[in-house]
C-alpha cells in the first residue's frame, strides 16, 4: 500500500497549528504565573510532539531546533532556570519559527534560516547559563495530554502551477457525521418513494404525493440545519490569538494592556471567523494606539496604570454581536470632525450627532493621528474594518464616553451560506435585499416623480429619502402604475428603495460573484431563484452610504 506523504505532511501541519496555539497560550499565562509547572509541562509536551513528528519526516533542522528547546524547558522543569520575560520572548519567537518550519516541510524544505540559527544560539546561551537560585520542588511532575479545542485550521500548500492555495480543515463530531450519513440514506428512500408514485401506472392521489413531498422537505430542512451546525465553531480560539498581539504591541508602545475575553463559547459560522481576523486586529491596534493611555496618564486620571481591552461575543436577535471595548480616553468628537473637513468630507458640524460623528472614523483616508507610524497615521485601518464587515453582510458602529473609553459594535448573521432575503423586481430583473435590512413596505404613488433618481416622501409625518433603483441601475421604466417602496435600515440610516414590484420573502443559497462582476460595488453575491434565473443580492449599506453622501453634497451645493 502506497503512503501518501503529502497527506501526512498536511496532517502534521494541521495538528501542529493546534499544538502551537496551546503553547502560545501557556507561555502567555506563564508570564503571570511563572511557578506553574503544569503550564511548563504543556509547553514541553508541544515541543516534544513537534520533535517526534519532525523525526518521522526526517526534518533534521526542525529536530535540532526542537531538541534545543527541550533542553531549555527541562532546565525550567528542574528549577535550574527561572522563567523570565526574556525566556518568554525566546519561546514565543521559537513558536513562530516552529510554525514556519512545519509549513516549509509541505514543499520539502528543511533548511536553517538566519532567524532560526540566531534563536537557537539564544536558546543554548540560556541553557548554558548558571542555575538560578530557586527552591526545588519535591513533588513529582504529572504529565498529561493537553486538551485541544475544535477550531478551523488553514495551511498553505503549493498547487501544480506553483501558486499558493489554502487547505482548510475543520474538526467535526463523529455523531454529527453519523447523522449526516443517516439523513442522506433517508432522503434517498424518500426520493425513491416519490419517484415510484410519479411513475406508477395506477391512479395516484394528490394526498399521497403531498405526503411524500412533505417528508422530503422535512428531511431536507433537517439536513440543512445540521450542515449549518457542522460549520459552527466557537470564537474563543480566535479571540485568544490576540493575547500575544496585545502583549507585543503594549511593549512596543510602552503601555500596560491586558486582553479580557468574554463569551468565548459562542459559536459562529467558520467563514465569519475567517473574515473576522483582520477587522479585529485593526480595531485592537487602533484602541491600543489611540485609546489606551500611557501608565502615567492613567494614574493622573485616577485609573489603574494597566488598561483593559475586552473582546465580547454574544447571540443577539438571530445573529452574533462582537464588541471590542477599551477603558481608554474615548473618542474626541472635535478632532474627528476637524480631520473629516481636512479630507474634504461634507459634514454639518452643528447638527451632526455624536453617533454620526463617530461613524466618520470609518471613512477612507481619515486619521486623527498627527504623525505617521508603523501603527497608524494613514487612515486605512478602520476603513478596512468597515469594508470587511459589510462584505459579511454585517454592520459596525461605535459608542464612546469621554474619559471612560470606546466600544466598537460588530453584528453579523450566524451563517453566510444561506440568506433570508426579500425579492423585488426592477425593470426585467429580480434582486434580493437581505431581510435584516428590511423595515417595511409601502406604496409609492404613481404621480410621485423622483428627480435625478431620488426623492422624498412623507412616512407617517416624517420625511423619508428614497433611491429609485430603476434609474440607479439605468433602466428606462415606462410604468404608469403605482410602484412600491422598500424601507430599509443600515446602522443609523433609514431610507427607501423604489422598485417596480415586490415578490416577498425568500431563502436562498448565496453564490459568490465571479471576476466579471468585480466592478459591481452594490452587489455582495448572487442567488439562483426557483425559476432558474439568477438574482443579484444588493449591498444595502453601500447603497445607502453612497446615496446619503450624494444627498449631503447636493444640499450643500444648493445652499
């Protein structure tokens, strides 16, 4: 039997990711509890497992590197070395090197780099140092396997053309796989029954056909729900990845910051987890750079010298809400408005609410930093956050209290594979509006004409601006009958979308757009309708953002 060496290497990389995540968390905890020998044992076990796997694949340099780390950890286990911040830095850097060595192994590489050589030298210097004067413990050390959390892993591979692709894996409970197998069998039986009824020569009643159809539909719904559950993973492992980033960044900024995680057991779709990584990193870096004060400033303000950033996840109204709170200085409204005016953004300083002012930090190119550094100053971070969040059909907003900190609120649907939408007709085409954004439907009188593709109607005594989708998409509509207005909301914005007809609620599977449609900024995907036609899914936040910006500019030009 041939052994698939590439498959084994990919399994090694995937399992290595799990071990290194556990190792990193243990090292960070050791900084607060350096005498905890169980944490020391956890780090030692991961390194030993890495060394054993490297030996299987004859990765000589990886073995040598891991062996040097084992010597270091053995010195700490036997109390010949004290766990210090310097050793923590070495181990964290070694963790990164081990990750690179495992990834290189997939393409057959096992060469020492200048980084790994320098780090190995630092490890050996620590091992050869004089023993620290610490009291030895007579208690025997108990070694047990560290529990692994189910997480989504991604490792880089190289395809036949030489391009790098991402191999994604996901741990699934065997019970769920067993039920999936059972369901496929039950669906096959139900389809066979329906087929026999349809092909039967004898007279078949509609009641029998309806019953067979209902059984198939019930099984299909259960299958869909189970597949969605299989794709769900806890956000805790993702949140804990930022503990290391906060530690390193705080040291660079000369600040004291700790990361607190709440709601780590909340489960979300794997694709949400993947797309959350960059936005969360941008928000955390922004909070540490602009929000959290220096220790002396915090003491002067009556605060603890160490700032706190809280990552919190919770289920809310059929979706997931992620909050990133810092107890820093909060947002400076005047500074934000001043930066917006410098960028040429049309604003009304007097009538603008604090909430609307805070939303300006998501504008492209806007930065309140006076200097450009490797952390901030170019005004691209929070703009990336908004675009990434909206690509997930989510929303982002900010609340702040001067002197007490700020909170960034992110909200997403639980899954990105299926969308609950509202189908509308514009011209000869059908479009789908995500149901999360739909507030209500009203009639648009036939004698109500929009100027320049937009207008305003009175909705229960309140003015409601609306966008005529027919004119926006360039359709030459000649309808004289009454049209409909779909009232939609995105964050704090409320507006209407004028359409030719309403088709009602629909549940569809989202299909990604190809490269041919990359220029359609107002579409986030496509869906196949029951009649076989393709409908584009509208990006409501982008539509309203562009619409409101144009309205403000037009109003200022008229004044």
